[in-house]
C-alpha cells in the first residue's frame, strides 16, 4: 500500500534572529528567498561627551536562505564615522543601497558634526554614493540603473528629491514636506507630503485628490476634530495603496482605511481598530501591512486624556481580493514594529521590531513554511 506524502507544515511566523537590547533593526530589504538584509545599529563602548551617552555603530545582517549573518558595513566620509543605518533597499545581491547617519568625534554641536551617508553595495564592496548636511527620509531603487532619495536640507529645512542615473545624481523638483516615495517607473512615482498624496509623472508633481473618508467618533470630542492622517504609500503593479489613519490634536485615534487605486478609481477597506504605518508590495499584485489593533478610552487625567490598549500585533495580507490577518507575536512581548517587507513573488514576508519585555531586544521574524 502506498504511503501518503506527509502534509506540508503550515505557514507561520518564526523567529529569524534575536539581537541584544543594545542592537536595533531599523529597516529590511528582500530580493528573494536567499537574499535579504536588515539594517540598524549597535551601541558601542565609545563615550560621546556631548550628550553623555555612547556612540553607536552600523550593523547589517544578510539572510542567505538558511541563516542571518553579520555582514560588512559601509563607511562614512573622512572624519565622520558612520553611526547608524536607517534605510536599506535592494534590487539584487549586487545592488544594495543604504542610508544612514555619520557623526564626527570631538567638540562641536550635533548639527555641524552630523552627515547623511548614502552607500551602495556592488556585490564586492561598498561605495559612498552621497553625503551632506541633510537628512534622508526615504530611499528607493529600480534595477541597477536607478535610485532616488528624499529628505531635507539640515541648514535650510527645504525638501529635496534626487535621482541617481548613469552614474550621477540629478536634482528634481521637491514639493514642501515630501517625505516618502514609492517608485513604479521613473515616470510613475507616488509620494507623501505633509498632508497630501502626490504623483510624479517624470516632469512635475501634482496633488492627487483622495475619496471622502468618514472619520471615527472620538471618545472625547472636546479635544477637537478628528482628521485623516496619511501614513504610508505603496505602488504594486497597476495599483496604488494608501494607508490613512486618524488624528485628534496630539492624540492618534485607532482605525485605518486602506485605499486602493486601480484603473483610476479608489476603493476603500475600513479597519476600525487597526493602526497601519507600513505597507509592502509582494511582487504578485498583493500587499502586506504592519498593524496594531488598539482600543482607546477617555481618562479623567487632565495630563493625558486617553488610554490606549493594544489588542493584537498582526501582519495583514491582501491578495486575490481578500484581506487576511496573521498574528505576529503576543501582546505581552511589548513588540514595537520597525518594518515589514514581502519576499518578492512568494507568500513569505519578513518582520522587524523590538521586544520591550523580556527577553528584551531587537527581533526579526520570517513568515513561511
């Protein structure tokens, strides 16, 4: 009698690696099942007398399909050691980009001694691609030939938008408050401003009108009106996804509306308790979203009018017209999201964050079988 094949293990979240409390994981990138990277920092024993703390050093880990290993770090410009990596993007094993911060030793205020650093791994070594008295807030790459950075000038406060092509950077118009981008093609880029959704057609930016969104009723209306807050944008094939949250003065309100724009029309998916700040395309026409489910209650304390309770920590997956919820970790871990990325063209994903309760430290999860 033939023996039936063993059933495949169910897909679930598994711990990829745990870091110590002195290690942070700020961003993730993945180009396939055997190539993924995490970027962050670790605290060193080098004392910084300017603020009474210790300097950090960058830390990159690489996933090769079986384990996460510490990888070589990029360097800062002369006299400015690289201290932390905040962003990492990749289109392949030999095209990995990072953005981070370098801080010089010695006297001087933090502003004058700090530089942004953009670097590229070509498969053999790191190259310094850009540096300056700026803050890079977003980074995106498209194949080996294109990269974009968004940020602001630390001296003037003005936004910038730059495109790397044919071995050099070119400055492009930047609307005030531009802070995040998602690139489909060089002539189809979606961005977030201070309170608007923007579209770049290769020549100019325009503001995109969103559909009317019904805001939730605040537990205490006395603290002002509740307004929509645009949290994230992601372009996936022919669809544009926007995560819209809610704000009442200085206090956030639970609830998210996922907007999907396809063939020029907007569709809404309302999530009354979810707070979503991160979206990732899966390379198959779907998305992943990092979520907290929260409840909110008014309190009698005049210093803080609201109390928040985290109900669950989940990754949401939208594919095939359906939205499903995959619980990531128990609330008792005190997990705080830093990033969520899909493994392209698979049903897998990577999640990063920090557990504030024992065992305290950074953590990366992998979803799959």
